[in-house]
C-alpha cells in the first residue's frame, strides 16, 4: 500500500491518517474534503496533499470514506467510476447494511470492505484528531462474504489496523447494525427521551440546575446533534424501533413492580459491572 486517499478529513478521517503515519506508514496520503478541512489536516501533518476526488481515487491503493452515512452513499457511485480495479475501498460509516449493499452493486463485493471504528470524541474536525483514537477500540469490519477477509488487500488493511492499535472484529452488516443498535443507538434514544421529557416539565430550569452526577451522566448523549443522528435513524430505524419497543415493555414491567424492584437492580448490576468504564 503506497497511496491512501482519505475522503473526508474530519475527526475520523484525519485520525486514521495520523494513526497510519504513527504506525509507520511511509507512503502518500491524499485528502479530499472542503478546502478548510483539508488545510487543517495538512497542518496537522496527517495529509500530504489535497486533491479533487477523481484525481485522488485514481491514484489510491486504499480509498477511505470517512463522511456521514448519506454522503458515503452519495459518493460510492463516483468512487466506483474512478477506483483502480486493484484498489480497496473501505468506509467508516456507523451503520453498514445500506452502505455494503450500495457498494456491492456499484463496486462489486470483492473491492469493498465495510468498516466502523468504535471510537470518537465530542469534538469534531481535524483539530480534534488523534493518532491514538482507535487504540484499544473495536474496529468492526463487514465483508460481503466472510471468506473475503483472507484476500491479500483486505488482510493487508487489517494488518495496518492492528498496527494502529485497533482491535479488528469481523461480522456481517446485519449483525453489526443489530449490535450497534443495542450498544449505541438505544442509549442515545433513551438519553434523548429523558432530556426531552424533563425539558417539558414546568420546572425544567430548576431540574437542570439542581441535577446531580446521575442526571449529567444520563443526559450527556442528549447533547448530540440531530444532524449527526439523522442518517443513523434513517438507515437503522428498524433495529432501533425494535429495541425501543422492548425498552417500553421493560419499563412497564419495572413500573408495575416498584415494590419489588430488587431483581431488576440485581440483573442490571450484573450487566453494568461488565461494561468497561473509560475515562477518555
């Protein structure tokens, strides 16, 4: 792998470029994004040069799509027109079924590898990028067929992921979307629902100002912008809806057994103590 084209030099794309360089990549990294975004990535030392999409993709051994989901879907046909037959195209979108299906039609199954690094920050953009963003974090890979993972260009990409400190995990696009619906999307919606409920109370201002660490913890995700989540809701709405229905049932069960809630607390504790608590 000599040339990498990063399409989208925000937090994830720039962090990926920095991680590659930190891991020993000595090839060329081309950035494709808005002028301001690419300039920031160049200033960070992540990207070597900017280029138009067609120019960058034609030269790339690896094309890394690091935009929001809908933007990735929109760009796949253009990337397909310019990508070399021997190049690998991958993405960092946070849902996978729609992207893998679209790429399979446009690029062919053998040239595309779905991906999703389970890493991020509340800050966005190249200025917040970090070479260690993926370190010790799962990096999901969703090949169209499991046996593809042994193909040389995919195996080579996985080797670079390991060098960055990421922990690659292979699963199907459907399995991925079910998993992240439970571990990421449902927590977001519950946090949003809680904050929205409290915002509707007559004493909302007092509730917000007097809330303790519990309220801060439970509403942290509610600070997320709908702009970020709109594509996720549009492409994984069925899985999210299924889990929300299950959550409604569980809440009703707990509501009707408040005088004997110990089993629910014990069951919850046994799961929660297994969840890693990260300080960064």
